[in-house]
């Protein structure tokens, strides 16, 4: 849809953009992965800074953050069923086994 709008704008010199309920609704999902990655990076940075201040040890804070990242990436790539964490049940199982057994 965007390529059609851009080609029409280039050919005739009239900028256009489709609007309506459907376009407005789906626009929020265009950059969803980018914003999810930015939120994850911000959360890991906050954890790193907090642990570095509490523990007075940058290396220990870095090891905790890297441990979480490596473990999470491992389970996304090589989970039990051979697929990513696609269902809520798989994610709950992941959290129960590896991160928050007392909460769940």
C-alpha cells in the first residue's frame, strides 16, 4: 500500500496517504518489533544500572544481565517444541521453570 502511494506521489507530484479506521488501526503494528526491542533494551539497562549500584560491582551486574539475555535467546531458539514462545502456556512454563517459580 505504501509503495503504491509513493509511486503515485512521485508520478504526479501529489503526496497522499490512505486514512480510515483500518489504516489507523494497523499502523500501530508496523514498527511493533522495534518498540519491543527498545523496551527490552531499556529494561535490561535499568536492571544493569540498578544491580551495579546495589552490588557495587559492574562485572557482576553485567554477568546477571548477560545470563538473562543468553538464557532467553536460547529458549527462544531451542525451546522444547522446536518453536518460539508462541503461546501463553509456553511463556508461563518458561517463567515458572527459569525465573519466577515462587510467583507463578
